[in-house]
C-alpha cells in the first residue's frame, strides 16, 4: 500500500505525540515538577493576564461610552484615557470601602477593649457561684492538681517556648519574604496588565495572524468564535457577580438598619465583598457579622443569623439564578454543579472560574446537540 505525503505526515505526528505521552507518563514526577517550575516563572504574567481581563470589562464599557462617536484623531487617546479612568474608578471604590470599613473596625476593637474588662469580674462571680453551688468540683480540682507533675510541665513549657521562639523568628522572616515577593509579583502583573490593555487591538491582530497562519481557515474561524463566546461569558459572569454582591450587601444594610442591628454598614460591606465568592461566600460575612454583634447582644446575634438565613434563601433561589445564571445563559442547577466541582478541585478560584467555563461548554454542547437533531429531523419539545 502506497501512502501519500499528507498521510505520512499525519502518521509521523501521531507517533511523536504517542511517544511524548508515554515519556510523560513514565517520568510523570519530573514532568509535574517541570510544569510547576514553568508556572512559577510565568505566574506574574498569568496574574497580569487575569488582572487585564477583569479591568477590560469596565474599560471597554467606558471606551464605548466616551469614544463611540469620536473622530479618528481622538480615538488614539481612547485606550490610555479609558485605562486611567478605570484605574481611578477601582482605586476610588477600594478607598471608599476602606473609609467605611476601617473606622467601623476601629470602633469595634475599641468597644471590645472596653467591654471585656467589665465582663471579666462577672465571669469570675459566675465561676465562684458555680463552685459554691457544686462543692464536689473543689474535690475534683484538688485530685487533678495532685496527679499533675508540675516540674515536668514546667520543663515542657520551657522547651516549647524555646523552640517556639526559633520557629517564630524563622516564620516571621519567611512571612516577610513572602509579602515582599507577593508585592513584587503583583506590581509586575499590574504593569503587564496595563501593557496588555493599552495594546489590546495590536495584540488581537497578532493573535489572529498566528491562528490563521497555523490553522485551516475553517478551524481558525471556529476557534475565534469559541474565544469570543468565552470572553463574552466571562465578562457577563463578572458583571453579574458584582451586581449580585451589591444587591445582597444592600439587602443586609437596609434590613439591618430597619431592625436596628449594630454594625449595619460594616456587615453590609463585608457581605457584599465576600459574596463575590459564588453561593458560599456570604457565609463568611455571616460568621464575622454574627461575632461582631455577639459582642454587643447575644439575642441580636441570634436574630441576625435568622435574618441571614432568610435573605440567603431569597438570594440563592431568586436573585443569583436570575442575575448570574441568566447573564451567562446557564440554568441554576448547573450553576450549583459548577460551583461545587470548582470549589472541591481548586477552592475559591475554582468557584469563580468554573461557572463561566461550564457555561461555555453548555452553550457549545447545546449548539452541537441542536445541530445533530436538526440533521436527523428530530424535534423534541
């Protein structure tokens, strides 16, 4: 059997691909370490790409609003002006949250500092009443003290503090190094993100040239359609998630203000921020809010938990599926599946990324299924 050049080329590529897979499985630990090293090197640029994507959503909307009918000379300033306005908007938002949260946290800490010394004597009196009402506790405490080897306990404490001091010093150095490294990585990523946003039109042209140069025209067009669908889905998800977080935060602020709960502003802002984590994020704000209210009034803390359950049910069953699920065209049941899978595999990042990914897969699968049914002339209501 005589094979043509195209078939030989495909067979050669298949053999090379198979050999690469076999070598990768044979030396899987080495391959995994190499992938980790490459990801560690590329992390600042991956972070910059993620920052650029998030900032591109408000930036493109500002650009469309301000420069939709601009002249050709004015369009040269569209990218830098839109980027500057986006950065100002983000910094203003973070500053506003800081101005709201920091004073409230300061007042909370000050309140705790005042109330705790007042509650210590009350706790001491309750302990004395407990001992006086139950004399057998005194005998039990004496028996426990008689069984304790105080010399051995003292030696263990000295050893613990000596080792703890050394570990604390080393951990402090490692934490400080990590903070400096993290700040440097974030700065490099931010600068890289600004370059991407300023030159996004140029980068789009370059990517299109690469795709059409190495893929067939049919496959290149399909690939670009999937990329456009992915960007649109991620953009809609980000917008919907932020809108849902703001709605939930406002619901808590208004309801807590009406019911005269303390820390209404602080809890509303905290829940709005933590609600950026899909479905489960608001529970973090609930724990913090309940603890803060508990320092003022245990009964109000219990009432706040009841309020949280009610508002969370409204948000989870009505608002979230409509705002977020509707914005990306994903039914509520698949939103829950995506959040659960993403959270179990990759934590918070997985929750944020899996919803739009599942939405893209759902849309592509839906198109393919409808196309196949249409070719078979099958209609299912």
